[in-house]
C-alpha cells in the first residue's frame, strides 16, 4: 500500500520558489516510492479536486489524490516544463534521487476517456 501521509496545508503567504521546492520535494517522494516499489510507471491526472497520482505495476495501479490544488498545479507545471510537454506529446526529464544516480524519465501526455494523463515511464514496456 502506498504512503498516504497527509501533508501540511500551504501557507498562502508563501509563493514562487517555495511552492516550486514543495512540488519538487513531493515529486521526488512520488518517484522515490515508485522506484523503491519497482513500479512500471507513475500517472498524473489533473482533476477538479486536485491531482490523482497513480503508481502502476503489472497492468494495475493504486493511487492517491493531492487535494492541495496549488501543490497539484505546481507538480504538473514542473513535469510539463522539465519534460518539454508544452508543445509536444512526449518528452523526458532528468531526475536525481537524493544524492543517488541521475535517471532520464520519459514522459508521455495522452488523452484517456477525455482526460489528459501524464505518464512517467519508469520501465520499458515488455515485449
């Protein structure tokens, strides 16, 4: 089961780089957990109530909702910007896990059942 520890509500007085750091930290936690659990992918889907984060392994997934809309928007903006998805459907970004080796993570933007989904591919598809 994935860690669904609640995170403190943001201080509305804090803006800009603090929110970006929170998003980087949260994304780092998501990816660290996915690699630790040997997941195949992580999917991020914007929802009216926030951001759905799903860890995918062996064709099925388990997820949680980031209900802090500001944090959800920052996480998506971080992925879109770093992977170059503002004008493309596929991209990649460099991720460095807390002092460990760097990894290039492919990211795909797709529409599934009318909703935009960002898929961070952690393992190549099996042939």
